C-alpha cells in the first residue's frame, strides 16, 4: 500500500509539473501554469526520494520558468514628449543613423521630436512593458501623462456600458506598447516600430495615420539636415 501511495504521489507530481510547464509555455494560461508547477513541486518534495533528486526535479523547471519570466519584461522606458504635442508618437528602432542610446538610471530615454517620430539606435524589444510618459517644456520641466484605454469609453456599438466612463477631454496616452513592422519582415529596409497616441479621446478621431512614405520622407529630411 505504501509503495502504491508513493508511486501515485510521484505520478501526480510529475503530471502537475509537466502540465504546468505546458500551460506556462502556451502564454495564455501561464497563471494556471504557475499554479500547477507549485502543486507539482510540493507533491514531489513530500515524496521519500533523496533531496538531490528532489532539488533536481523541482529546481530545473522552476529555474527555467523564473528565467523565462524575467526575460519576458522589456527594459523600462521613459518618453519625453514636447509640451502640448497631440497625435501619434512613433519610435523606429534599429537605426544606425538615429538618436544615440541614452539612459536615465535603468530606463531607456526617448526624446520625441516635434514631428512625433523618433529614429532610435535602440534595438526593439517585445514583452511586458514598463513605460512612463512626460510632457516636457522647452526649459526641461516635466509633467507626467496618465494612460487611458479606448475600451473604457462608451459608443453606440458598446455592448456593456461603462458607468464610470472617463471624461472625453482628459489628456492622456492611448494604446501604449503597440508594436508593428513597416514592410516585409525579411526585407532589410523594413522598420520595426512602437506606436502610441497622445491627446484626448475626442482627439483620436482626428489623428491621421502616418504612412511608410511619410516616415521615409521624415527620415530623408532628418539625414539631410544632419539631425
């Protein structure tokens, strides 16, 4: 009977560890993956196996998850946007002739020009973002900008109305962390970019989309002026 219980304990712990890794790897159910891994680790630690085996079986998957979870976060970033600017803000990454890399502590620093389009030498990163946004006066004074979600606002097509809809004239950052690529990914001239919008909810409807041709014209003008 004891052998059967021991076998079942090992089997169940193995099931939860493997299932936890699978759920974590899918991305959508990573929270469930954490739970399964924790259950599997506890069950295996309660078995009568040697501590070396316990540490190996439990430590390897937990170490893998810890490292991959840590690497899923992007470098913290700070956006410095010209005072009173409203419109799309786009950062074009991987530009050899672009704004040099600059940090403020551990945070990447993006100094957005008046055009709203920054060509940066920073490499693109994908993952969980940690971003801060500021309006900056010509003298360098900063005013922090908040973030709003367009889904918080009610429209005719909104199925579930938000009783606490934010004011439509609230100045904020919308849609932060939107990544994309201009051109085909295999094309050496393609551009990886990150986009957000600054303004009010009412302003969003008036913003024009920046086309690749417009971006190229800004880049050509910037290089011509040596900026």
